[in-house]
């Protein structure tokens, strides 16, 4: 399996991560999957599907809706992707991650337990 790793620009609060193209074809619809494992400590994986080249943004929010970081922001080609998120710099609690890609938006909840 050939994984494509894309370096991402992130806020200081999120450790650098990579986006991996899972090279399993091209999806027909946009989708944001539940992170796994959930709850997690301190690393979790977030899978998402992009059916056509588009600008993609995955942002992290705290429980009251404040944006606290950017997990990924950039252009991606069509494919199935997985991002790793390291929450070691965050307190235990509930967080939300949101994807904006093309005209698609979705939000999921994740729980960090230390």
C-alpha cells in the first residue's frame, strides 16, 4: 500500500500530523467518519472521504464551540483519507471536529480521556 503523507500547517496547540490517502478507490460521496478509538488517549484516527478534488478543512472545537485548532487545511484530490490527531496537549473532555470540503460540512464528537 502506498500512503501519501501531506504535511499540514497547524496551530501551536496541535502537534504536526499527516494525512494518509488510503488508496482504496474513489468514493461517490463526501463523508466524515467517527474517530477511532473513541474515547481515546492520546491518539485517534479520523477517516474522511473526498469524491473530487476540493479544498478541505478539518477544525477542532472545544465543548462550548470555540475553535481551538486546525487538524488539516489544504487541497486534496479524490480519495479515502485518514488523519491522526494527537491530543496529548489537551485536557480530558469532549471535543468536536468539523470538516468543510466542497459544499459538504459535517461535525462529529470525540472524547479524550487521560
